[in-house]
């Protein structure tokens, strides 16, 4: 999987939700969209990129959303609705 493409897609998703007036809702909506739309392999790759490279290329809001909701993005974990 091309991690640069995953980074680009994650940033695009986060850019959409970042416009929400409620920041907490924007962060959780970003994570929820990634969780529901991405294959577990894609999420594993993105989290691995975060661990190995500090999330290089991810925008600050995207990083915040991923870090805040990492447990929900980890494949095999049940989704907890905020």
C-alpha cells in the first residue's frame, strides 16, 4: 500500500471535518469516517506510519484526530461512539 496516498486521503477527510464548529465533533467525525470507510489493512498502514515516522505528511488536525481516536482506528477494536 502506498502510504503517501493514505496520508493524502486522511488529510482530505480531515480537511472536510475540520470546518465543523465543534472541534471535538470534528475530530471524532474524522476518525469515524476513516474507521468506516477504510479497510483494516489501510488503517494498520496509517497507524504504522504514525509510529515509524511520526505521521510525516499528516496535517496537524489529522494527527490530532488520529491520536485522539487511535483506539477506535485500531483494527479489531470495537467502535465506541463518542
